[in-house]
């Protein structure tokens, strides 16, 4: 079970429909496939999605930090020495997606070595999650039509609506149109990606009172410390910290400081080991948890459901698991399918997936 080699392979797959939100746009999935090889012939895989506008990582930067810094620090370790690996990677600040993919690939390799699913290794609570679809910026009618299509074709009944545009009425009109168009049975929440000020957020939330929102996420920057605390104190729904609370220390600071009352866990930035730590902290603090999406492909979405299904708290709410549907293609031999609004884990060992060699050859950018 010794790690012998780590590969970081850049690939690019275009989106059929780009995702637009307050802090950026994604037109092409320019991700990095990470493979961890062991001395007994096992390979674990994961994908790292760079989000320069949120975490400062780029595709080329992820490849470089893995090749130059992280791979030499993990080669020679056993798959069972994950805490040592975490401590070594933690000596380098930042680089959350690069560290997360390496961590997940190690868990996948461990599951394959032991012939058990990663969900069983992590907690084994259930084998599925309800799916939430993220709706990016568009005109109200187009966003309602997309939500209706997701409900009709995939049975999805939870929607996260991207907000944060100016004037705020642009977005509140969308949320109102969604509630009117889809009825009271769907779950709706909003994510501002720090686009509004605290005062704009308060105005928007007042305007949307009565629309039955489930949560509000990262409407204004956490660095507007007193403004955000003022906003959160007046809301009657949980306020999710997403990009402001990546590590357990961030979560502690935001929650104890009154700037958040719930947390988004994203395996794409905390892997499985870091996500476990955030989960355990959230459980101890009594916080609601949503399994979030870092605009993941199929592999990343499967990692999210594999982790989310492991615990009661992470599988309680719908997870953000469907935006891979907007990509033109993917790398898995067997594509993910959402049925009746749910995504299930794969039956095989580890993550239970295989990478299609022809697809990887077509989309990789280093040859
Ligand atoms: C989200 O929840 O903010 C947008 C950027 C990113 O990193 O994740 C997405 C979704
Ligand atoms: Mg968010």
C-alpha cells in the first residue's frame, strides 16, 4: 500500500451552457485529473477544479504544485498514513483543490486496496443523496424553464439560485418567478457569492420574505465583519458560509463571530479528510450542513455524494450534485445518472469508477 507515483493531468471539456454567478463564470471545465499509484498496482483517482476567482488556483498552478511540491512529499508513504500526508501538505499554505484531489485519490486507492467503498470507510450511513441543482444567472423565464426541465427530466425539486447582481430586483424577480412557476413543493435557496453589500442583502431578503427560502448563502463578504454580523442577526433562515469558511478554523471563526449559522462542505476544496473535520465540527456546533458544488464534473460530483452519503448530517439536505449535466462530455466509462431526484454511490471498491482512456486521450492537454 505504498504510494509510488502521483500524476497530475490537465484536461479541458467545454460546457454546453456556461455557469454564471456573482464572482465569475465557467465556460470550460479546465480541471486536473489526479492519479495516485501504489506498489501493489492500485490506482486511485480524483479531479481538481481550479477556481481562480475564489481560491486563487489555476489549472497550470495545480499541476505544478502537485508535481513539484506535493508528489515528492507523499511518494513513499503508505495509504494508511493519511494524517502524516495531511500534515505534510499543510506545511504549504493555500492550494485547497490540489490538496483535496490528492487526498481523495488516496482514499480511492485505499478503498480499492481493501475492496470496500469509500462511503463505507468514511461512515457508511446511506448510499444516496437527494440532488439540488444550481441555477446560474439568466433571465427569469429561462431560469424557470431550466428548473422545470430539471424537475421533469431528473425529478430534482431543490434549487440553489445564484444572486448578487445589481440592482437586487434583478435577482429577487427570478426567485419570485421560480416560486410562482414551480409552486410551493420545491425547495429554494439563494447564493450571492459575496456580490451584494450587507445592506443590499438585507433589502433583497426583505423583498423575498414570504417566498419560503430554505437558506441564504454568502450574500455579502465575510470581511465586511460587522455588516455581515448585522445581516445574519436579522435573518429568519440559516446563513451558509461557503467560500468564507473552508477550514475548521474558518468555520469556528465565522460561526462564533456571528457571521454564519450553517456551512457548505465541498470535497473539491477539503478532500475527504478535511471534509470529515468540518463535518465533525459542524455536528458538535449543531450547524446545518449542505454538500456544495465547486462546479464539479462527474468525478467530483460522485466524490461529493460518496462523502455526503457517509453521514446522517451531510445526507439530510439535498446536495449540489447536478451541474455536470451542463458539460458536453466527461471522463467516466459509465456516466452518472440522476433518477427520481437522487444520485447513488457506485457499488465498486473505492469510488467505484473507471476513467475512459479514449476520453482522457481526447481531452488531456499535456500531449
Ligand atoms: C457556489 O456555491 O458558490 C461557484 C464558484 C465556486 O467555487 O463554487 C460555485 C458554487
Ligand atoms: Mg456558494
